[in-house]
C-alpha cells in the first residue's frame, strides 16, 4: 500500500491579484520567501494559485523550503527497461 505524504508549506502568503510585479516581489521577500527580481524562487519550491472571481481574486503563494516529492528515477537504468537511444 502506498503511503500518502502531506507537505505543509513553510510560508503561505495571499496577495491581491492586481499587484504590480515589483510590489509582489517586495512582499514575497518581506515574508521571507527567497525570490529573484522576476519573482522566481531561488531555493525550495514556490507554488502559486489564483482564486476567487471578479474583484475578489487573490494569488496564494505557498513556498516549501525543500523540494516536494522524490528525486526523479532514471527508468532507463532499471533492469528490463527499453533503451531510449535514437537509432
């Protein structure tokens, strides 16, 4: 049976949908989320979701200090795996 893993965000932040990019980056940094000048996480994983309708839309930022899930598995190295090389 597979065990379900639940990940809690290190930081969760809700911001108004219509914020300027520079104000959004400043708010993320103030909250402690490490982002570059474009708003991309420089470490960990940043998940953004837009919710609401009309004037009530918000962006919810969830930052995870470590990566989510497992490292990818190289399936070509497993026994019995077909080769993916071009022929």
